[in-house]
C-alpha cells in the first residue's frame, strides 16, 4: 500500500489556463546607485577635468600672475562667451582642413600599408624610406606644400595629410602581419581565393589596428591643420593663436587652445565609438 507523499514548503508557480492572461513573474527594476554613477568613466573624466581647471585657476589667483604671462580658465571662457561666432567660424575652417587631411592620409596610409605587406620586394626598399621621411619634422615640410599648392585650403589639408598618414601605414602593416598563420592555412584548405582571404580574414582581423591608427591620426590631423595655418594662414584657429600672440592676448590664445582640445577630443571619441560599433567582438571578452 502506497503512502501519500507530503510536499511541504513548495512554492508552486501558477499555470495559466488557455485563453486566460498569462502570469508574469514580478521583477524589480534595477536602480543605479549613487556610487556606480560617481565611478563611471564619464564622471571620472569630468571630475578630473574640473579638478585640473580648478588647480589652474587657483595658481593664477594665489600667485597673482600677470596677464601677459598666464590667465586663468575663467578668463578664457569669458573670452569664448564674448565672441562665440568668431571662434566658431575659425573652428569650422580648421575642422574642414583636418578632416580633408585625415581622409586623404587614412586612405593613402591603408593602401601603402597593404602594399608593404603584400609585396615584400617593395617593402624592403620603401619601408626604410618611409621611416626616414617620418622622422622629418612636419613643420619643415609645410613650406614645401605651400610652394606646391599655394596659400589656400589645399596646402593646409596636405600638411594635415602628411601628419595623419604615417600612423595608418604602421598600424595597417602591423595589423595584417598579426593574422595567425592558422587562419591562412584554414583559408587555403577551404580553397578560398586570394581576394577572399584578404577581405574575409586578413583585413577583418586587422580592423582593430586600423581603428587604433585612425584614433591617433585624427588628433594629429588637427595639429597638422594648425601647423599649416601657422606657416601661411589668414583664417583658422592657428591664425587666431598667432594673432593673439602678436597682441599678447593670452585670453584669446588659451580660448583657441581650449577649442582645439575640444575638437580633437570629440573627433577622437567619434572614431572610438565608431570602432566599438563596427567591432563589437573586440570588447566581448573584456
């Protein structure tokens, strides 16, 4: 004779009958704690920037620095607030020159890096030459571009291109060189064509290196545009810095520096965000 089984303290989930509304388990919404918000990377970055500006302003006020030697960030911000359109117009010119130089430098850098990797004969001759050219200060090359392309937009864009070019060459070559030999052997076993091996394996594997090079190049491209404006410019933030220097107007000079830093940072963050969107597997294991 079977004894009845006694089930105690067992929580039974109700089963919905056909046609009746389903019973969903109740989940409490997650709330972000104050500590998690304060410890976020964005909060840390803003806190660090605010602290640096506060120290800068404190040094100026405590030591009573003369205005011809150093001004505080508050005075630079006041200068920006007083003439916003002036700095916006010159910023747009510098951004255009930097983006044009970056686009040219990135395209030529990736192509040149690929040529160095896929054609060893050219690599042995061209790679040392590129390294030697890269050691030349780009300020010295700026007058040459002005002789070739004049004093207009093109000369500044080409100076920016010359600076943005080399990080892409190196990172493209290193990225293609880092592809594991097992993947190439697997492609040969599956009888993949050379073009398919390049597009489906090698360049995909090298994309993280390419985006690393682009993050370096985009900031350097802004600096290259400013260098071109230093040499021969009647507009742009580089011209604003030279004009402020001639007038010993440090408030205007530091305001231009702040705008340049903001432009470089925003372009860097854009490339970084684009890389994370296009390469979701890169941070999957982190």
